[in-house]
């Protein structure tokens, strides 16, 4: 029996683990389903993988770090993760190859039982899900996909040391992962077929390598934390456009994106296919100076929605216009189940109520973190905690503040469990979706992964990140039931 079980080892898990250690709570374990720890940036090894938030802000606030560039690449992010494990001795709490298959609340014992594939079950008073929203890859059910005799994989499962040299490759998808992969592999492959369902707005990526002297400064608190604050407040202003004054988006977003497209793509037909018909920001904005030049290369064939995947054959793809394309490799850059499939294992709470039933209409949670019938259960990066304008870690660390106060309330009140009331959760959820109606994610004219099957925007918080932090920091004991 542990006091706390954390499911996952990515940034969300690391953030809550550091907070627990700071409060001298050390009776916890971190369960990792894979054979290695670290979450997204250890798993996503595809060529070109990099973060799209400035590195000094896309890092835990616990300590400075000497980043080598403004937008860190996967290898450096993976190293950062390992450095955090080493620096704070988090390895001692991690259990690898522990794939959670279900979790059940024991009302009599006031604890969670966590069942693990091919391992003994574990129990804990508190259960924190930190698997993250981008952990369950999705591959659409294309006709015939099981017939393909070549190599095929999702970008999330890119094979180690896999060579694309002189191969005929198709990449299906045109979102964030695809736009990083395409420029990284275009000069390796014999021919690249790019299948785009919906175009994205693309803006320039202001990346830079930091000189050694800047890296040394980044390791100093007096430099690092003011820089984080400056980046934070600069990015926070984006919400003004995303929610309050959408006309600003044309000036600071669409017009620069159109100029970049016109500058880098001379073919009017290709340029038209790459031009979105929705407001910038409705879907994730892509930052890249290399995507468009890659798409114009002689060894690239571009297929828009009028010439999409008809079916997958043993030797490749037949397009919807009837063209047969021979392929050696199919890469699925088709995203993740980040809304309806937010938690991949069944969760059963009080009176056998299940989280999947509660989320039947759409995922929802108090502060995006807790639900009424699941005492002592917390969801890192839960419903409506995504952020489209700044670092996700800002929101993660806000959730940590709420969770730590909830745990403290149980201890201070000499109780065993805590959960939000039905009324408090409903009030918060109504507030979120009322505020969402004014945002570009709701009325920007697109269908994105930000939305669940219900059509509601589930991935994003509809406002400033400091508003969310204030809500988390101001713990309301009256919004909870303690037992």
C-alpha cells in the first residue's frame, strides 16, 4: 500500500513528484508502461521532432537549465528529462514495464486498486493520472491497410535506426508531426507522397542556437527566471486575439502566414491547396521555415483532400482519383486521441460508476483535474487544460498546486478522501464552455483535435493561463466532499 500512485513519467508526473518530495511526501511510485521513462519526448523519436514553445518556458520551474537553442529538439528534450530524473533522484520512484489496465476505488478501504498487466496489483490512497493527452496514437481505419506488405508505422512509434534512404515513402497527415518529419526526410527518400486532409496555417519559426555564454547564463537563477517571465508574458498576450479581438489574428497571424506561403511556394495551384479556409488559431498553428520549400522539391508529390487515400493495397496506395502508387513505407502522422480517449484504461469509482460513463457526452472535470465520484483521483492535463498560446507546463504546475492543496486538506481535516461535489464540477464545466463560445477554437470555422466527438472543445482552456492558475491556487474547500 502506497500513499500515492502516479501513472506516467512525463512532465506532468515529474512536476507532481517534485512537489511531493518538496513536502516530504516520499511514499509514492511512478508507473511507466514502457521499458524506458520520460513520456512524450522519450517516445517521439521521429526525424525533426522538436518543441514549438521556447525552451526556457517549456521546462519545469524547479531549476534553471542551460538550453542550447530557443526551440529544443527531441534529443535535447530527452536529455533534459533524464537530467531531471538524475538531479532529483526520481529514478528511485519509477517502475518500468507497468502497464495499467484498470483502476477501481475501494470504498471500504478508501483507497485505489490499480491492476497492472502481468504484474501484481498495487494499492494507494491517492491516484494521479499523468499519462498525458498525446499518448494514445490514432490510425484511421483506411480500407485495406492490413494488406500493405511494406513497412508502416505511426510517427509516435518511429523505429530506431530506421533508414529511408532511396525508399518510396508516403506520409499521411499534415499536422504538427508531419510538418516536422517532411523537411527532415525529403532529401533521404527516393520519392515522397504527402497526403493532406486539411491545410494548416504556417508561420515562421524564430529559432536560434544559443552561444555558450548564453547557455551559461541560462543556468543562473537570476537570469533564467526573469527570462522565463518575459517569454511568458509575451506569449500570454496571444489570448487577446484568440478570444477577445479576433481581428488581431489577421494582422499578427494570417497576413504573415500568407506572406510566407507566397514567398516560399510559387506554384499557384499548390499555394491554393495549402491555404486554409478557417481562422488562424482554430487548429494548431504550425511554425516552420522548412516545410514549404520541402513540399516544392522535385521528388515530392502533394495530394490534397480531392486526391486522398482511396484504399491501401499490398504494394502501396490507390488514391481517390484512381492513381496507383507503389510504396516501400507508409508513415501515419495522424495524431492522437487527445479528447475522448484521454485515459486509456477503465476507471471505476463510487458505486461502480465509471469514468467512461460520466464522459459519455464529453470529457469534463473540476479544474480539468478531478471528478465527483472518484475520490482522491486527479488527472494531469485533463479536460480543458490544454493551452494554445503558451507552455503546457504552466498549466501542469497550476494543477499541481490544486492537487497538493487537496491532499493537504485530507490530512489537515483528518479525513481519508476528497472529491469535488457534483454541483461544483457542473458549475465549473458550464463556466468553461460558456467562455469557450467566444474563442477561435469554437467559432474559427474548423474541425480540430481540440474537439471531442460531441463537437465541444475539450482540449483547451478558454482564457489566460494566469486565470487558470488563480483558480487552482485559490482552493475552495466548500467545493469538495471529504470523508
